[in-house]
């Protein structure tokens, strides 16, 4: 039986496919911004942006489009079948037209 040569590539491909990278946005107001390697985003309220296909180093810049409310964002990076989670770039603002930014480098 000569299947052992396929084990390593299959395991590596499986592990690589299990990484999840999400930009978590928590807000009670409207916002807009951009994410490196992904493009522009905009919305209102809470959102989760799937960045699994984005480059390994991701940076984002978000700003409130109103004077009221709070905007918070961070990158949630889950690896190894969800057994490890990192939180990068956690920032928030309540300033009128406030801006936040972060990276996962």
C-alpha cells in the first residue's frame, strides 16, 4: 500500500483550510473604511467581515460617519481547528467622526 506519500500534503492542506480570520466590528452607529487586500467596507451596527482569503498581514482603517455612538473593531484569528484564537488591533472610539485602525502583524 503506497498511500503514505499523500498523507503530508493532505494534512497540510486540511490545516491550512481551517484558519479563519475575521474583522469583528461592534457599533451602534454607521461606519466606513478599508481593509488591506480586501477593499472598502461600510455598514451600520455590528458586523463580521470574513478575511480568510486576505493576505496574511491585514490592516484596517474605520471611521464613524456620524457624531454619536461607539465604534470598536478587532481581528479574530482562529487557527488549528479553532483551538487557538488571537485578537489583534482592538481599538474603539466614541469621538464624533472618530477613526480607528489596526493590524495583525
